[in-house]
C-alpha cells in the first residue's frame, strides 16, 4: 500500500545536482499518492548523519515543512508515503525512520514485519531507543546495528532480512556510504528506474516515469545496491543475480496526469473506449488468437477440467462476469474465489485445475498468496494484470496484460473493463485450443468484441443524463442495485463503486433473490438501479427482471433502469431509463457498468469528496 521512492545521483555535483534528489523524490511521492497514504517523509544524508523530514497528512504538509527547514546537500534521497498498520498516522510514526544509536542510517519500509515485537524486545535490551509505534523502526535499528558490525550496507541488509518474517520492501541509506541506496524485497513491490548518470527506485514505475522509461524488475528475495552509475543485484543468500529483466515502460508521464478533468477517476472513465481497444489490439495472428506470455503447453490446457478465478474487490466482480462466458464457450466449470479466503479453506485444486489470478497492480498480496498455494497443489496459473514487471505475472505460468495504461484513481474503472476483456480473450483462446468453438465462431465473437469500443464511446457520450441524476440525488443515503445473469456482478460492482467513493449504503443483489429477503429494504423513495437484460434471445430473463421493477416500484421505489436501445417495455415501469446500445448478452457488462461508474463519480464529486483518494482505502493492497 505504501509508496516508496529512491534516488541516487552523482557525488560532489553543483547546486543543481544537490537539489535534485529531494525534487525527484517529492515528484515520485506525488505520483504515488494514488496508492493511498496518511503521512509522508523524505531522508537525505548530511555532514552528521541521516536527516529526516516527515509529516502526517497530505504531501503538501511535507512540502511546507521542507520549505521552512534547510536540507543539506546529498547525492541520495529516499521517500515514503505511509498507509498506517502499526501505530496511528502521526509525525512520529511516519517514515523514514532513523536507525542506530548514532543516527547515521535512515530507512523506509513497505509491508508488515510479523515478528517485530520479539525483535524490538532484543533491541530494547541492548539500549536502543524507539520514537514510534511502528514495526518499521525495528528494521531501521537492526540494519544500523548490522552496519556497525560489518561496515557494509549491503552486507548489513543481508544479515537483517534473514531475521525478518512477513512482507517487506526496505530502502536504506547510511552516512558512511553517501552515494548508495540498498534495498531488499520480499512479497512487496520494488522496481528500478535506469537513468543516465542517475538511477531510481520505486514501488512502481510511476515513481520515476518523469525521468526515465527504462525499468528493471527486482525479483523475490533480492537485494539491490544502487548508485548513480551502477545497479547490482544479489539474492538473500548473497549470490549474484544476472537475469533481472529490463523493459521499456509503455506510457509516459502525461498518462498519469488529469488532462483537464476534475479527477483521475473521471478521466479514466472517459478513457475506457481506448482501454478496451488497446486490450484487444494485436491478439490475432494467422487467424488464431495469441496471448501475451502463454507459457502453458496446449496439451496441458486440453486436460483442464476446472477453472478457478482468484481475485479481490473489483477484480473479483470481473471474474464473476466472465464466469458466464467461459463456461458457455468452453464447457468447463468456473469458480470465482475471493483470494483472501482461497487458501484457508483447503480448496480442491490439482494439476487439472487452471487458476486465473486477476490483479490490476500485480502486487495484491492476498492474490499472490493464492497463486503460490495453487502452484503448490500442482495447478497452472494465468495472470490477468495491468502492470508489467509486477510479481503476480512474473510468478505465474502465463500472463495476459490489459494495456489500459496507468490507473491512478483508487476506485477501478478502466482496469475493470480491461480485466473483463482480457478474460474474454482467455476464454476464447481456451475454446480455440480445446476445440469447443469452430474457428469461424471465434472469429465472429472477436468481431463482436471489436465493436465494443465504439459502443462504449456511445455510452460515454450520452452520460449527461446520469450526471444530472447524480447531482439531484446528492443527499441520497442508500441505493440498491439489481441484476440477473451477467447483470448481477454488474449490480455488485455498481454498489461497490458507490460505497468506495461516496460513503453511502449500497448493495447489489441478484434480482431473483428479491423476494427472498432484500425487498424488505424497499420503502417510499428508495432508489433502485436495475440492470435489465436484453429481450432478444431464446432464454431471455427480460420479463422476469421487468417483473422485479414492478415489484419494487409498487412499494414506492425510485426505479432507475439501464436497458438497451429499443427495449420499450421498461418505459412504463421506470422513473428513469438509461440507454445502452444493443450488444450480445455476454458482452453487455462492458456497457452497462459505465452509467453506474459515472453516477458514483458524479455523486461523490457533488458531495465535495476526494474521488481519487477515498478515505481508508489504498490502490494496491500489498499486505494480507
């Protein structure tokens, strides 16, 4: 969850070079704001030791503190935005932390050190003083102590990581090695930015994208020693690592800017047509579907007898959508599991199981642990991810990337559509490999998918009605959402968006469950969104959902109906009809969710809330 930035520049430069470390780190921290945080800080090296400036609250508080506090010349700097776990969001608990009895070392930490209490007792017994309630300060003192014994920051980091239990990325600087940053990574994200005469570290590439587009992955249980001119990587056992993957970031700094919109969420909603188009781009070769990094033999895929989707939050809702499509096309049972529950219930998984792990960041800790558990049971794993170089696709047997560009807002929109689209591609690829569909059938479905970006743009162009509705409903305290078939997960996702950013009661229900309890929530004036399935098709649920509209309206509900163009039967029962273009049933969620995203965004904006950084939430959940 926390954001980490590191910068290593030349020693002994001019005034411009000496101001650059702080400037780079502050820029990186600002770009990592979207990850969620409650305090921020930076550390440099001065003539006496490590110099730290940190403040609770927004980064503006840190910037104001830096303006009033002289910061010494330094070739390196590290920075951190914190999402509180151990200890509240205070100045004292903010990072970086000073380590050692002489105050020569500064350290930042992302993750949780599970055995910190025991280690803290040992340090207290040795006379070390603590100024925070965090587990991270323990790591700072441990690395400083090890440095005093070894005289080498990399060696000290190696000694300490062997003592730590849990998940962590650690960055440390030391007065006696003024041009060096040493970082360690276990179960928490870290990437290197490769510059010219300077190098960078970050939780993700957004931390340094303004300075370089060249990046290098840092693997699990690796330590990196960074200077202005070198990047050396070893594993926790001290062995050199020579196969760290280097890659070019496919987007630039302008993609992580608002571009004239009031919020990143509003911008990302409007980017969804292009996001889906880019996810579909280049997937066909010689008339056959091709995926990004399919490292699973086709013979293995033909033996698969069950698919398990593991994901959390919005990604889990995406899995619920595509369950219908993959089962229909491939005739394989599909289960959708919340990743944080998966490995704790002794799931039935074996070498004939295909696990699909969906994660926007590729660093979601619950999902990563589920992936590892599945592989221990012999299952193959396909990652659906938006972030190249992240842990989940690296550790999976295959990867399918979204190509939707950076998603900055905490509440996911364009990544959600990208995840659904990517899973459709996976389903069609499996149908191709297993022979469930004829080539012309797959080609037809791909043609239908290729029409979706244009239809998404149609929906986006017609959202003034929804924005007006949201502004009129600004004082609403509760909204219900109903859907059937693929409309059910759409209803759940619509409710989640409203909870995330507007902080009001919202629930999504399967419309068929209405009479089994939820209808008791409906009284006079209760807003109810209903996602209506197409009346076209042999097994349409249209008439049943129209009956649900009548049932809630008879009890005083305000009925807000999402229906396809030409469906006039809903008109007499709806207080408001929001139209989407006609499209095949299985692809309808790519259109029907958009009005619900826009409604949530506009209502939260009208309430004066921070749409991009909702309270208590972080973009990437990197701890269990």
